[in-house]
C-alpha cells in the first residue's frame, strides 16, 4: 500500500491564481481530512469527509473548497490564492470513526507570492 | 469539540523518562485520546491511543485518570531521536472534526 499520497509536493502560486492539491489513499478509509500547518505552528483543520459525497467544514475553511466523489480521492481546491495561504498542507485518512489513528501524507508545501 | 492544552515546550536529557500532560476538561463520553509525534517537514505519526486507565505499547505509555479530564504521555528513556513536537488529540464519533492543539516541543540533549 502506498498509504496517503499528496501531489504536488511543492508549488509556487501568484496571488489570485487557483490550484488543486490532490490527495489519494489506497487503504479504503472512509474518513479523510485536510490540515494546514503554518511555519512553527500547529495543525489547523480545513475540511473533512466521512465518506464519498459527504464533506464538512473544519476550523479554517475560508478560501478553500473540497469534493469527495470517490472513497480514494479528496482534492482541496484553492480559489484566488492569497499570501495568507502560504503553508504546508497535510492530507490524512482514518479507518476508525472513534477518533482513530490518522494516517498522514507527506505534505504539500505551497507558497503564494 | 474538546479543546486541549499542553505545555509549549519541554527539555530532557538522553535516558530520562519524559511525561507530557494534556488537559482536556470538556472531553465527551465518546471521545478517545490520541497522541501524535511530528518531525520537521513530515506529517504527524501515531504514537498511542486510549480511552481510560492505562495503555502501553512498545514506544510509550498513556495514563488517563478516572475523570478523563487530562492524560499523560510517558516516553521511557528518551533519545536524541525523540526530539519532536507531540500533539494530544481528542476525538469522537464518526463525522466529528479532529482538532489538534498547539503541541509540545520536546528537546532531548546529550
């Protein structure tokens, strides 16, 4: 199993551009999450999903959109990128609904200039 | 959503036992307590999870008192490679958001 795979690993965007961060897991996990981590800070939950077709907002959803059309994929869309969105983005998945073990991807480092 | 509070940082020396306490006063009945370790430029990695009393695995122990309003991660005989950020996460049933606290930066010196 590859686990949780995120692409791209690095990206530089100009202000106002849009892009999609891809996240794929091959563990048949129902629960998937997007977090962002600013330099020297903790993780902030952006969006999460409990299954295909079901998503919900986390702590910091503004400026982002998600979709979950399949169990495997959970892309994160950034619309009109702003410097405040410069961060490292982590995707995670879980098989256990009771706050179970989260499996994280390697992260996508995004810089908005 | 249960909010967690941890010390910002801790220092230790190799070979010592390290105990990191997390406060979660408004933990819900269905919430589990999970601890993660994060190295720079990597995603967090699962260490241990528990619901009540004591849980132990090959790398750590987790102590949870009867009221479950706090928990303590115990790392026996730390080494330099244990230098990392440790997060306490309190999570509940399906469909709930899993919110991380600020974490504790553990620095281990020789």
